[in-house]
């Protein structure tokens, strides 16, 4: 009869951190991001681990830099059901909406992020990057009044400090 499997014969258990590092290594070796992402999630499942926000943000960030914005939005939809969202993930998604020139979606997401906790639909509060991303998108589309209104809301709500770049984007919007 076959010998009983001992603990030393079982496959090593990986941590989510190690899985995240393996994902990064796979991307740097030229593996397709989505293929590496699926493998990372499969590794989490195989090791009975819940993916972390850090892993999902790494996937979103990699997609943001190398894939079309639609890929970011697709993975964001998957991420929402797997891990708690943070402002980094939301900023990457805002950037994807702006890249698609879908300013209504970017503005709606930012507006949701600005609401009180019970009405934010699981989204975090926005930061300066969140506001600047949408303001820049509005400025590039020459929607000066909307960019200015968002700057005013940013100041009035006190959720994030505008930077000189925030003001410059609004001025550029009016210049267009």
C-alpha cells in the first residue's frame, strides 16, 4: 500500500505576498498580464487564501500601464467582489475612465466617493489624485466650467488639498 503523505511531501503553501511577487516577476519576464493575473488568483485559491488589495492593485496598475482601459475596468469589476477597495484602485479606475473619454462615469464615481460612508457604495474617500485625474480629464475636454466646479467642491468639502497642478488644469481648461 502507498505510504501516507507527510506534511513534508505536500506542496509548499504560498503567502499572498509571494503570489504577488510571482505575478510581478511573470510580468517582468514578458507574460501577458491577464494570464499572470488569472494564475495569481488560481494560486490564491489553491492555497486557500483570499486575494489582497495589494495584489489586486498590482494587477490594476500593471494593466493601466500596458493594456487598454477596458481591461482595467473589467478587472476592477472582478476586484470589487474579491477585496475591499482603496483609493489607489479607484484612482486607477478614474484614470481608465478619463482615458476612454468617459467623463460622465469618472465624474459619477468621484461624486460617489465624496458622499458619506453609508452612500459611498464601498468606495473610499477621494484624495488629491482622484480630484486631479477628473479635473485634468475635464480640462483636456475643454469643459472649463465643470473643472472649476469640481475644484470648488474639492475646496468646499475639504476632502483633499488642491495642488498648483489642480489650479493649472482649471486655468488650462479656460484657455482651451
